C-alpha cells in the first residue's frame, strides 16, 4: 500500500493505493493517521480510489483507523470505494459505521 | 487468468503468506472455469484466501514445516474448496458475531463471517491435529452450461 | 523468518507466480535451519526460486491445474531441494552458456547457470511427463553443528 | 518496482526501488529508458540503491535496458549495487559489460 497526503481546505486527504490486506501494509494506515492527528488534523478523508483490493484484515485496518481518529476527537470519512470494497462494507454492516462519499468536493464540504 | 485444464487439484502448501496468494489465484481460475460472474469470482477468490490466511496464521502459525492443503473440486453442481491445516484446532461455534453492536468496531473477526455470507455452504471439520474448512458454491444451470 | 520444525517437507503447488515466492521463503527457512551464512541463505533461496520459476513458466506454462512439487530435505550432510513439474520436458544439455561472448547480452538464460554456480550439485531428471531438478548444497561441519 | 526520474548536470538518473524479478515490473525499466531516450537523454544512470532483490529475469531486464540505450547511441551506467546484486553480476560476468560505480558524484562526472 502507498499513502500520499494532501491538504484541501482544512481537510487532510490520504490517497491510498494498492492493496490493504493481511501482510500488505498492515499498520501503515494507522501510523499515517496518528501522524496526521499529531500534526493537528481533525478532519481526515481517506481516499480509497486507488485501492484495488481489501480483505478482512484490511477492513480491520479501516475500522481501527476510524477508532483511532475518533478517540482523538477527530472525524474520518471514506471516499471513492470500488464496488468490491463497498460490497464488503455492506455485508459486514460497516457501511453503517463509516461516512462514505463518491465525490471529493462534497466530501470536503461535509466536514463541519 | 489461465483456466486450469483439470477439474480437480490438490495443493500442499508451505505456511507462508505467498501460499495465500496462490490459493486465491487458483480459486479465481477455478471460479472462472465454473462460469461464475465477475463479482462472484472476486468474492469466491477472496474468501478462499481468507480461509488460507487462517490456516497459515491461526492454524500452522507460519511454521514452514507444517502444511496447508488446498483442494479444489469442480463438478457439474458446484465448486468446492477445502483448506486444511495442522494447527491445534478451535471451536467454530465460539466465533463472535461481527455484526453484533459490541463487535462492530473490532479490528478482527470478519473472515469466517465473509466466507459464510459469500459461499452457499461452509463446514468445519476437526483433524488430528488441525482444522479443515470446506467452502462450497453451487453453479446455476447457466454457469454449469459454460 | 520462522524456522521449520521438521527436516523434511513436500509441497504440491499451483502453477502461479506466488508459488515461486513460497518456494523461496521455504528454501530460506530451511537454509537458515541448516546453518548456512547469510549470503549463502540468500543465494540458495534465489536459485530455488529460479527453479520454481522455470517449473511454473517453462514447464507447466501457468496451468493452475498442473502441479509443481517442491521437496525440501535437510540431513546432517546437506540441504536438498527437488522441484518437479508436469511440462513437456527439455534437454538440459542444450542450454546455451550464458558466459559465451555471443550470449553475454541475452536477456534470458541465466537461471540454470546460477543454480550450478551456487549449489554444489544440480541434477535434471526427465519425468513422464515433466522435469525434476535437484539442487543440493553440502553443510560444512560448522553448519551441521548448529 | 518503482522508478523515479531526476536530472543532474545533463545526466538522467533513474532511482529504482523494490524488486526486479520475474513478474515484478518486467518491462518497466525498458519503457522508462525508452521514454528518457525519446526525451533526448543520452546519458543515463540507473541507481539500484533502493533495489533489494534481483533474480535472473531482473539481470535480463538490466541487460536489455543496456542494449536499448546503446542501440540508441546513448550510454547507461549502474550506481549503488547491493552486495547480493554485485555477486550476481560477478558470477554471470555482467560486471564486464556494465560500468558500475558506488558514488553518484563521480558516476555523473564519468559521463563524457
Ligand atoms: N484454521 C484455524 N485454526 C485455528 N483457529 C482458527 C482457524 N480459523 C479461524 N480460527 C479462529 O477463529 C477466529 C475468527 O476467524 P476469522 O473470522 O477469520 O477472523 P480473524 O482471522 O480476523 O480473527 C480467529 O481469530 C481464530 O481464533
Ligand atoms: N522445467 C523446465 N521445463 C521446460 N523447459 C525448461 C525448464 N527449465 C528450464 N527450461 C529450458 O531451459 C532454458 C534455460 O533456462 P534458464 O537458464 O533458467 O533461463 P531462462 O528461464 O531465463 O530462459 C529455458 O529457456 C527453457 O527453455
């Protein structure tokens, strides 16, 4: 997994690419989020547009990241899920946990 | 993706993570041969991978001297994938429900649940020692015709 | 790197590239268990990988229905790795010498040469159908003591 | 494999990282070289400092790249080989083909 970081109108955007699976970049997302939080970001948008593949460990990474941000008083949302990733979030009911959007501009605007 | 020229293959794999990729790719090619649609192929390959991860990680605990077996069987009726390990076993009835409110934010515990959601049948069998899981997905008439 | 708890393992692998990584990792852990030094471990793992690539690519031509077998055997005397495929075979005596002036700039043909340079013994055996290659590296007294 | 491109005093430097093996980034080096050549570069330094692993296919990639550059009237040199990669070049006599150096500044200076 590769993570690139951008700042857009007060929101920290993490552009993820590659796979989020058992063995591939476990812990990477969590440490990128921790870094963003310590740099003072509270509004974090995780862009999964470049992510081709997520398995159950990857779902766990996303959930763990969500909790980390929430516990630090921040907000983490998801952007650009592929159909395959979205299917998995539906099946596991994680779509009820995450705020998901398909358009970057409105995702950015949605942060209060 | 190259389709297999046979309807049955049994693999004996080392307990290392690349074995998990090999199981996934093999499942993908068998699912393709079975004629499942693209979404199903991706899902089937994913859960076979999950079963292999469990065998390598929870079962054999990465010991490269312990084998993971993977058996792929395509009949007119169904695709069956059997994954076995030589670990110390576990009680599948004790797996917590990942959809329960109190488990929704756990970072683990969605693998077997995904297998059950995606496949038509999931069975566990205790080996001595180890665990064998069978994942089965029925072909519809349309798929079997291919 | 987890060391294997046994001195012998036989794998039956799918003809996909991740199998090559699995062979490499297994070879690495056996070479480590054998007590070879770090450079040797890397080289042994590399050439076992090369043999597995040849079995998947040249032998079984990526057919996931055809098996690659990989047998690892550690004795007091040596580490032996045997890789088999179900391909159509070839004549190992006809492999061109990659050190010859006219071959030095070829983009292929260094795999078997590396195996021979790094291991103490390399044997080919014709199967029906297929090819089996045996790669052997002797342990020195120091290594066997570990 | 990842390739990053820099330009230093008239020399195009390709910083390679990751593995150059069967199945990993085959053809990638060749196409980066072709791009550099069509952009007019004739002096090309391939920095293997970030390359952890090369197998016989990877050696073939390097040789193929060398030939591509040479046939186009350019010059390709190698920088920062790990011990493992150097060992393989020695065994295969490719060290007699490649111009190899361990220091970027002198490698850059060595292009005529
Ligand atoms: N092959 C196995 N051997 C031993 N324990 C297993 C095996 N497969 C699953 N388990 C147990 O079942 C639990 C649930 O597995 P799973 O639903 O795949 O989630 P996860 O692997 O993320 O924990 C695992 O944490 C493990 O304790
Ligand atoms: N298992 C095999 N089955 C069939 N042919 C093989 C096998 N292994 C090697 N070969 C043949 O020997 C040749 C030389 O192999 P090798 O030295 O590994 O170089 P390369 O794989 O780069 O061509 C291959 O090109 C192939 O024709």
